[in-house]
């Protein structure tokens, strides 16, 4: 639930404007857990995460091949 740390108040997300500014003091409010339901895009794993995973797997696989090669050669 959105809350203003300055005023120590909680707000209904529907009562806030798009910028999430506190109507009392004009400061940016702290967006709580409720906001994640409205912003699913940030919950998804970005495509570059999988690029990193693939790079790590490839690197570890290469090191494994090198390690096996050292044992037998
Ligand atoms: Zn406030």
C-alpha cells in the first residue's frame, strides 16, 4: 500500500495521481506491495538475464572440459 513517510499516512492507490505524489505534502510516496500487481512487467525476468545465464553455463562447461582435459593429458 502506498504510504507517505513524511506525513506517516497510507493512501489508496486510486486516490493518487500517476506520479504517486502525496496530496498533503507533495512528496513522492513510498509504493508498497500493492503496486506490484499493477506493474507485472518488472516482475518478468528480462531477456538479458538469460543471456547471462547462458554465458555462465557456457563458461562453466568450458572450464569443466579444461579440467577433464588436465586430468587425462
Ligand atoms: Zn505527505
